[in-house]
C-alpha cells in the first residue's frame, strides 16, 4: 500500500516520516542499507534493531512506561510503524526553549523535568530494560509540557539486562549527551541521578556506584584513545 509521507528526520541509520496510515497519525521509521557492511551482516543488524525496538517499546508499555504504540513491523521494507505522539516536542527542544526564555537550569520546572526523567529511568531499569541510546532527543513531552510524563522513543539499540554495568553505561551515555548538548546542566544531571538512586529498583545504588567507574574508563579512553 502506497502511503503519502512527510520526511521528519534523516539520520545515519535511516529516515523518519510522518504519515496517515489506516486512519492513524503515524511515524514510519525506515532503515536503509549501510554500503560499508556486508549485505548479509547488514540485513541481520537491521532486523535485530527493528526487533529490539518493537520489543522494548511494547515491554515498556506493559510496565506503564509511556512509549508510542507499535502498529506494524515490516522486515521486507525495513520499516516500523509507530503511533505519532501528537503535540509533542523532544526534551532537547524543550530545554532549548527554556534557555531562550532565560529559565535557570535549577528552576522548579527544570528540576521537575529532571525528577520525571530520574523516575522513568529508574522504572525502566527496574524492569531490566537498557535503552542503549539515552539522549534528550529520545524523550518526548506532550503539551502542556510542564505536567507531561516522559515518553521514551528510539529503542533500536536496546537490550534486556539486569547487570549494574549495563545500566550504568546507559546513564553514562545520557550524562555525556546532556552535558554536551545543554550548557550548565551539571545540577540538572545530578538531580536526575539522585532521583534515580532514591526511586530505584533492586540495584540502583550499585548502578550509581558503577557509574563512577564507567566515567573513569570514559576519561581514560578520551586521554589515551
Ligand atoms: N512516535 C513519535 N511521535 C512523535 N515524534 C516522533 C516519534 N518517533 C520519533 N519522533 C521524532 O523523530 C525524531 C527521530 O526519531 P528516532 O529518535 O526514533 O529516530 P533516529 O534517532 O533517527 O533513530 P535511530 O537512532 O534508531 O536511527 C525524534 O527525535 C522525534 O523528534
Ligand atoms: Mg533518536
């Protein structure tokens, strides 16, 4: 079936479109082949990422973690069709907007956002879901943003694991993304982590401890390559 679509983003791995599909407003994520990979390996990786994405989006929903509904997974076209979260913006754009309006990073609205992020990640990790690509672009807020829950997206690199190490790496990826994308966010990030620790599941304290080691490794890697 031919569906009219409007390009939203073009990434290294694929394209994201908005479309109308069987009366639903949807997002179509299309992954295209990587020329530098062997075609068989490429097909395998693409398939695994699509499966990981659909699986994690669905698992999150069963645990009350907000994610878009999965409508269709098409391995022939390398496409996954998701519910379009209408009237949403990414947390990244929400923070940019706040900065434009001179909102301080430690203001009540920002700390409320950090609070929501810490809680949702604690819940996700309590169910052993590792996101794999935590950034502020992969979290959405629905209007009115101030009172919105966090909606998590982009689970193509996700996995299921109970180890503190994997959870700590997940948080480290977020920390690097937040601090490098948004200036003066140290307090904001610290708040996310302290909420995560208090709200956390079984090994949350161990995860936060492990995060120190992951940071150290990250720094060494930066210094020595
Ligand atoms: N279900 C959705 N509802 C509304 N907007 C969405 C939805 N899914 C994605 N978007 C928008 O499209 C952008 C890109 O989507 P997404 O993060 O899933 O793809 P990507 O980063 O290109 O993925 P990948 O890293 O898997 O290649 C998001 O940052 C968001 O702005
Ligand atoms: Mg993304």
